[in-house]
């Protein structure tokens, strides 16, 4: 786990911060989780597209 300069675990402090927030209705919670999952999925697609493009350029003899 990552330690911040003052020795506190950043991952755990983020969890505590999220638990300290207001409790959200189930629908809003679901929508936030879906938004987060959509962004992660889009990031994976973008990385895969960049890899594919790099492979195509390499095969075509480009740098």
C-alpha cells in the first residue's frame, strides 16, 4: 500500500473519507458506480486502440 509522507496509508484514508460522506439513495449510488465502470471500460478501450495503432505503425515500418 502507498504511504503518504506522514506515514498514513493513502488508500485507507480515501476509504475513510468516502465513508464519512453522506449516504446516497440506491439509484444515485448505482449511477455513480456505473459512471465509474464506464470510464474504466473506456480507458481500457483507448489503451487497446493505442496498442493496435502502434502495432500497425510498426508493421508498416514507421517509428
